C-alpha cells in the first residue's frame, strides 16, 4: 500500500513512500492565478509541490498529522489544501445536489487525518472535524477518518 | 466608528480581485470611508498589531476550499486575544467577515462560518457575523453584469456605518441561493449536457493554446 505522510514537524511511527513535512518545506501560498486550470492544465505555476502531487495522486492512503491552530488547521496546512486545486478539473458537476469539482485523476488516496490541539467548547471540535471531512469529500477521497492523534493505532 | 477592512484575496494582481471590488463598494457610499488594507502585501504580524488598534475588523475574503485562503489563516494566527471587556470606550472589540466565492450556493460556506464565530470568541471579540455571496468569481471580468450585487454591497456598507451591524435583509438577499433548488439543478444538468456551461472556459483554454491539454494528468 503506497502511503504519503503530511506532517507539521511531528514524527509518527509509520512507514511512508513520501513525506511532506510542512514544518520544513517552504510551500508558496496559492495566488489565485488560475494557470493550473486555464494555461497549463493540471500544473501549478509554482513548482515546489510537483513531487508531492505525483506521490499524492498515486498513493493508496495519505496520513495527515495536523497541529490545531486557533481551533482550525494551520495556515501552512490550509495553503497545502489550496494548492491541491490543480488535481481537480475546472468543471462543476451537480449529481449530488450541490456544486462539486470534477476529478482530474482516476482516484485519490484514502485519508487518515490526525489532529493535535485544543478547541473552544462546546462545538469547536465538531466544526473542525466537519470541515476536514468536507475538504476530502470535495477532493474525492473515498474513505476519510478524522481522529485525535491519541486515538491512532500504531 | 473605527473600523478597518482587510482584503484577504491572495491574488498577485489586485486589479483582478473580487474581494477588492467588494471592499471598495462596501466603503464607497460611507460618509467616512474605512481604511482598506490588503493582507497579501503586508507582514502578518505587523498587520495584526495594526488591526488590533481598531474597534472593528472586517475581513473581506474569497472562499478557498470551503474556508479562508492559507494566507488569511496565517494572518489569523497572528491575531492576539483582546484584553477582557470593555476593550474600547465603545465596548468590546468586534470582528466580522464578508465571503465571496465561485460556486453558486452559499451552503458551501457553512463549514467556515461557525469557525469564524468561535474564532471571535477565542479573541474576546464580539462576532459581527459573516456575509456570504456565491457566484462571484466573474465579477472582476464582468463588473457591469454584477451591478445589483455591488449596489447591495454599498448599501451594506452604508447600513454598517449607521448601525455597526450587518443589515439582516441585505445579508439575506446576498446569500441566495443557499442551496440549489431542484429546478436549478435540472436546468444546470441540461446546460451541462448540451455543453453550454463550459463555452466560456473553453474559449479561455483555446486562447491560451491549452484546450487539447485540458484533461491532462501530468502527475501520474
Ligand atoms: C485555490 C482556490 C480554491 C477555491 N475554493 C473555492 C471553494 O471552495 N468554493 C467556492 O465557491 N469557490 C472557491 N474558489 C473560487 C474563489 O472563491 C472565487 O474565484 C473568488 O471570487 C476569488 O476572489 P478574489 O478575486 O478576491 O481572489 C476557489 C479559488 C481558488 C483559487
């Protein structure tokens, strides 16, 4: 099973075919230039994630370890989400009763998303979990698990 | 009134930014227009310190993957909680958001709106609310087609200057449709089948000599 790991400095005991450590990597923020849709389809104007893109779209699963920041994903992880837009087509489909992006690739990895940090009660944690579920649903991953890091079975 | 407007669009060319157009229309008819700053051209830490000097912060931003752009989250990380109330002579500090986005239905914004409410709480700010507008991606290309929307944004600004609140009626108008109706869905599907929905996109792809590559999968 091909595995990609995305972390924010955390070491997790799992073997990976590719690791992107956002604490070390300098990932450019998306600047909304739309090159990835209208000029060079599927390719971002920035080249810093090319290796990641290849491993992500050929992986069976992605393990993400997120540091909760002000009750949300960190700016760095959010930037990574934004930069994943080249992996989808510009077209919109409505078969689920709402607007959804059309996949560019045949399949996307299953997601194991682990988070570390605190939330504002009573619903801060649920807001975070719902958001992550929605992101990877929009990103066409079939199986999505979102859990606190403490509940990860190593 | 002591309010700062922050434009959260990461667009390199601000002329093409819909958030900029929203921000300019929001202040356009105010008697004392608020200051507008672009998050993208400022150091986050310095801007957070500067913005904390205002009674109210209103962030006008594009929806990126159901939430704020990474760049805006990096700015939010730098916002410090206000001291316990009353933080200003006029009461607690306030924060609000105006989101504009590409997809038509504003239900797409429902994942981030509750977060913004909880963020205000974490910051000891009063939550002014979140205004949502869908189907806004083309505004900078065809501003004339969006005259009505931009007029509503100016009215929202005028009402805000008077009441320090987002006018409920205007917010309601802007947020429509919240969900796609079954009629809209049927129509959109037909438009899709006959290929009308992509004419504009395909024109741009052809202009860029990229039409044949539009379905490329460069990373496998
Ligand atoms: C990386 C990226 C992600 C986006 N995600 C969404 C989204 O989740 N939902 C949506 O309706 N529009 C989405 N959009 C469209 C923008 O919200 C829309 O184009 C907006 O008008 C851009 O504002 P600006 O011109 O001020 O940057 C996205 C655009 C980009 C570049």
